[in-house]
C-alpha cells in the first residue's frame, strides 16, 4: 500500500471517530486525482477499519493501559485492520505502520506502536476464531452496538442473529440491471435466482460507468425490486404514486415493469438534494411516464392530486437490512431514534392510505429486517381507523443471510371497494 493512501485512510478513520459521518461523505475526501487502484486501496482500508471497529479496538485495548491520542489511535486501528486481513504479511504491515507512525509522532510513541502491533498480530486470529454467543461478545466480535444485537437476539434467536451479523461484516456486492436497451458485458454476471439483475465484478466500476452515465444501466440491489414488482403485478391500469421516491430507483423499475395500461407514475419526495438527484435520474433514464413532485407526504391531499390506483410507500427506516454496505448506519441509530422512526412510518402509512382509490393497492416497504418497522407498523395500521378499509393481501420478506441480498419487508394492502 502506498504511503499516502495509508495515511489518508488513517486521517479519515480519525474523522469518523470524532463524528460518525456517512462513509459516502468521507469517501469524497479521497483525492480524485489518484489513479483508481490507489483510491480503491485507501477506500478498502477505511471501510474495513470502520466495519470491524469494535473488534480492532478490543484487540488493541488488551495491550494498552490507556488509549493514545486520536491520531495515533487511528493509525493503530488501520494497521490492525491490515493485520486482520493479511495475517501472512504481518511483519511487513507492522514495519510499514511503525515507519508511518515514526514520521508523525514521537520516538516513544513509535516504540509503543511497534510493541502493541506485534502482540495484536498474534491475538487477532485467536479473537476471530472464538465462537461467541452473549450479546456483549457478539457486539465486539461483529462490531455492532450491543442494544441492536440484544434486540435481534430477542426477535430472531441466536442462529439467525449470528448469521445476520456475519453477513453485515462481509464485503458487499454491487448489483445492477438494465433500464434501457440491454447489452452483454463480461463484467456483469446474471443472477439466476433474480432474473433481470446482474452482479458486477469487483473493480469493474470504471468499465460500466459509461453505461450508467448514458442512462442504460442502473445500480440497484435485487431486494429493491420486491415492492415495485408486487405493486405492478397487483394493478395493471391507471395512475401510480411513489411516495418517498428519491433517488428514484423503485420508480424507474415501476416504469420499466408497468404495462401500457399505466398512464403515469407520480414520484414524490421532499425538496432538496435527494429530490434533485431523482429528477436528474429520471431525465438521464428518459422515464417519460414519471412525473416528479417535490412535496411532503403529509401535505398531499386527494382533493388536489386525485386518488391513485397503486401507491407505493417506501418509508424511511433504520436501514437494518442494508448494514452490509451502509456500514456507518449501525452507529447512528439509538433506541429513541428507532422509536421515532416507527412512529413516523405509522403516520406516513396512514397519510398514504388516503390517496388510494377504492379497489386499489397500497404497498408499504422498508429496507429493514426489524419486526416493529415491518409487521408492527402494518398491524397497527390495519387496526386503526384509517386501516379498517384495507386488507393485507400479500407480504414478502428478504433476509440477507438467507437470500444473499439486502433485507426488506414488503406488504401489499388492498383497499376494499366499499
Ligand atoms: C427509503 S428512502 C426512499 C428510496 C427510494 N424509494 C428508492 O428506491 O430510490 C426514503 C425517502 O423518504 C423521504 N421522505 C421522508 N419523509 C418524507 C415526507 N414527509 N414526505 C416526502 N418524502 C419523505 C426521504 O427524503 C427519503 O428520500
């Protein structure tokens, strides 16, 4: 690894520790003038360190009386991540890290780093081999907040929780589908079990980016197709409404799947950069039936917009089904924020239900595997006054460790005719 990609990774880890920013924001700070291989190496070190943070911290803490200042701490974490990934290169990794640290800090700190990293190199394989089962141990071993681990243990039991944690810690794949005319590209392997979707060979991004820019290929996880498919299969004609639509992936898929009987798809999100990105996507992919609308779901009314034959509500959620690639999201949730998300989801579903025609469909979806955000919200809605004229027709769930794609909960509700 080149010296500057190592030290930029250490600086970005340090920024993350100060404030768990979105990884996409940190990634933007990797110099764009670097050649792709160097950028990838820096990014992989940054992501690997953040993904395994608690495990790396535990390994280091065992050999330190107290944690050193933040800059040095980040260097130790980055070096430990390298040791975890390539134990066979431990002598070289320690040598490189110690010389980087020597260039930045005092002689004593260099000595400390040397001693600690040598011990960590031996300890990490032992920690990785441990078969753990308590919430405390699972939390450090798989680097997740303990309250989330406890919650999942309660909802799904030990085996599923462990499989889920392992999944979240594995490298995320990149998936795509053709929105425009398909082509045959060697970098894209068709997913047999998810027709229409392809997995992208790692490192092939540069080769496919021109297809994305040309509005032909759209990067999307196969789990994102469940909700659009359920809606399109349940309603063949009329008008669709996609609430909470930005950046527009599900609207685009509805546009592709919907037959000629569907006249328009109104795609709503709050005004702002995400909305602008969605509008740009619709233009780039030449989605002629989609009409973007900057609006708050709570301010839409049947009087001003009419009623819709099919409504999709892809609600904001805790992101628990996408933690494999949104590796920072686990650290941004708290029990309180989860409670307020569930409450918002319930209110959004009630508001969405007012825009459905009698006999029409309402699809509620999240990219969470959490019961409360999925069945919990839908059950509470069906028991509420707004929900009395709806019935649950179908539901699908994607569990990442079972289905090898993002997690999702999708519920198809039908509004009674009278
Ligand atoms: C899960 S994301 C949507 C992803 C999108 N459906 C896709 O597939 O590309 C949730 C979206 O809900 C939007 N949102 C949250 N509250 C809203 C509200 N009150 N009105 C409209 N949009 C809202 C957020 O801006 C965010 O873009």
